[in-house]
């Protein structure tokens, strides 16, 4: 199972799955990252996520088919996320849940573009030996 950021599902759910992700590997989105997508559906802004969502199938994003994209249950990840936050003095749920999911599901994380990998997340992932991959649509 590949843990992905909130930018990749927009591409995957419109049928443009990045070849780097392979065809058979299930995709999983941490719940808080799904929440960020839902926020932009209900209150679009001017950022890159809102721009991606403008021409997407919002119903597919709101309720993704589990064979295409699984939304991770946050409950099994919260204790590990809190432990990571305490250890690295980083209280953010987005980063903690993402890293906990990475630890739980194969020690790797996938992002839609390199600019979406925060410096702190990258540092902690390196320390935890979680590989970070990018499936960037632009070379």
C-alpha cells in the first residue's frame, strides 16, 4: 500500500495515475489529508489544491471508491502520530499522521510535487528512515 499526499488523488481519480505509482499497488490517503481536500471542495481558495480541484470529479473525491483510493482510519495512527509529535517537538496532526502512516505502511510516502514536502516532514522522515518519493507531473 502506498501512502500518498492530497495532491495525487486528484490526478488518480480523474484517471491520470502517475506511472511511478505502478498499476497494482493500492493507494492510501491519511484522513487529515482527505479532510484538506474536502475543505477545498466546500471552500475553494486560490491555491494550487483549489486549482486542481476546479476541473475534477468532486463526488469521486468526496467518496472515493475503495478499490481506487482508501482513506486510512486515523484511530490506529493517532498514538504513533502523537509519539512522533512529542519526540520531534512537532505538534502538527498533518505531519504526525502522515509520518505514522508512512511507518505503518511500508516506510515510504508519495507526494504529487516536491514543493509539497515540508522541510520538517522531510527531516523527520529521514530520521525515521521513511523514503519520500515524488510523482511530479512537471519535469
